[in-house]
C-alpha cells in the first residue's frame, strides 16, 4: 500500500522525494484520475499541500516567482504586468472545483499537450526552478516539456517556482474546446506582443493541443517581427504567415478534432489574438 | 492506516484511513454521509462537490489525508446551516430538482458561489455552476433558484 508523506517544508519534501519510488502529489486533480485508471498505485506520495513557501508569488530582479503550488483560483487573479495571458489561461482551467485544487506546477509536470497554463507560460518566456538534494537548476519551460506526460523533471526533483519575466508589452490567451467549462482544449494559444512606432518589436506565440507538447511558433514569430499592422491585411503576407504557422505545429486527428480543424483554428486564433493585442498596444 | 481529524458540518471526527483514500470515500463509507454522490469519479461532473475550508472541491479526487485538520461542509450540513437550508428551499421552490442526483453538488457549488460573490450576474451564476453536470439538463431552473437568493 502506498505511503503518503506530508512534509511541512520544501527541504523536507525533497528529502522524501530522494527516496525510491516516490512521486509528488500537488492538488491531486490529475494523480487521482490516474489512480482510478490503475496508474501510479504502487508509488509512495509526497504531498506538497502543506508547503506554504510554494504558494507565494513574489517579485524579484529576474521576474515574478510564482510558487509551483499556486492554484488556478489564485492564478486567475494574478496581475503580473504583461502577463494577462497567464491569468486568462488559469480562468479557463476546468471549473471552480478544479481551479481550487489544481496548481500551476502540477499542470506543467503532468505534461498534458492540452494543459492550459503551459502555452501561456511559454509565450511569457517562463523558466522553471527545480530543487533536489543535490542542488537547484533553472530550465526554460520550452526545454522542460519533452512529450505527452514527459518532462525534464529528474527523479528526486521538486519543481519549486515558475519564473515569469515582467514584460512591457501585452499578452492574451484563447482556447477552443467543445464547451466552455471542463473542456480539454482542441487548440489553445497565447501571444505576447510588444510594438514600437507601429511595428512589432517582440512577439512570442505558443500553442497547445497541436503538437506532442505545447510549442512556440518560431517561424510565424520570425515573419511577424518588424511588421506593421497593415501587413496583416495583405493576402500574400497572410498566406505566408499561415504556411509558417502550419510548419511550427504538428496536430493530429483524435477524438476531439481533426488535424485540419486544428490548423484552421490555430491560424484564425493567431489573427484574432494579434488584432486584440494591437488594439491594446495602441491604446497604451 | 493512519488517523486524521476532520470537522464535518461542525462535528469533530477522528477517522482511521488508508493513506491514499479519497475524501469522498471517507465521508460516505466511514462517516455514513451518503448525501455526497459519486458520479464520474474523475472530477468532471461535480456530484461529489463539498466545501473544504470554505472552498468548493471535488471530493472524489481529493486525498483525504490532505484534509487533515480541515473544516468540511457537506449537503448534510443543511440541517444546521441556515444558508444551506435557504439554498435547498430555493431549489425546491423553483423545481430545480429532477432525478436529484446532482442536487447535493449543485447546492454546495451554489453555497461556494454565493459566499464568494453574493450578487452574481447570470453569466457568473453559470460560471459558478460550470463544474456541475445535470444529466436531466434542468439548468435553467437552477439558475432561477440561485437568482432568487440574490
């Protein structure tokens, strides 16, 4: 039978995680569904629920440090400059009951390709901080996500914080699902934009549910950087942008949607998100 | 096996649990509080909604051990809790109960919604109850019941 350790400090938690056959339990909203399906039943669990130090959000020199145990009910109220997409993504997670329990760190480590918070954090260029008995390391989120259910988390490591750099631009998150609540995304997208004198100076686009992990759309970003708003109405530019975006993503047919539907939605979302952000940028 | 302490509907209990047992299982099987229902068992339907320290949660995917020392409110609390009793009466008055299986979860979700936002808009009511499914699809009567409490 599984053991269930309840450490009170991160220090104590990593000592438990150093033991054989242990895994962390954050809010349990994913772990307990997996257990119902017979997964991880032989593991011992290290509960992170009592680690107050991982439930804090603090501003430091390199950005905002969001504790991995910050739940989505709290994350949807965050007001980090330039990071509206994170709060918007948090508000789209499950339903109130899930948002009261599900955590940002848990969402990342579960590594669902459809995780709502991951594209938002990728568009914000977030990094994750990992601690184990042998030390601490910081990994860009884009490198941390390895595949469906797979991350770069090493045995014995605990994700303690997510570092979100403060941006001077604006960001937005969109999600398409079969219904508004409790829906797994068919396609989700976060865009971060900075403009100067009517030109895009910085853009980061990240998508969920259209590849084995959430992905950055580097080709589309390269095309968009330096362009003006009117370029977005030019048919030729739009065709090139769509082609670039479709190269960035690799959606598949599954029970929720077809590959073609996801491609169409991904591009329309990009055009929509750019127009929303462009308005915000010009008002500022 | 290990002991946890829960204050359920105002009463303190010391309960012997399996380490990975769910809170739903403890409530139904150890305390005999069968008002809280198991629907999907995966946190999708909200039939098992209860309040832990005032926050609505799906008890079917809640590790009981993490609730050690917490205050729990279940639909049985309606006996002693005037606010819950009002919600129950509003559901009755508006015919917001069909087969009744989702009702305990709906009532608990309404309780959490009104605690956080005593004057929700229609949109906010629907968002507040979005984690609770009704297979009889009697949603409008429930929204009307919640509106009557504002």
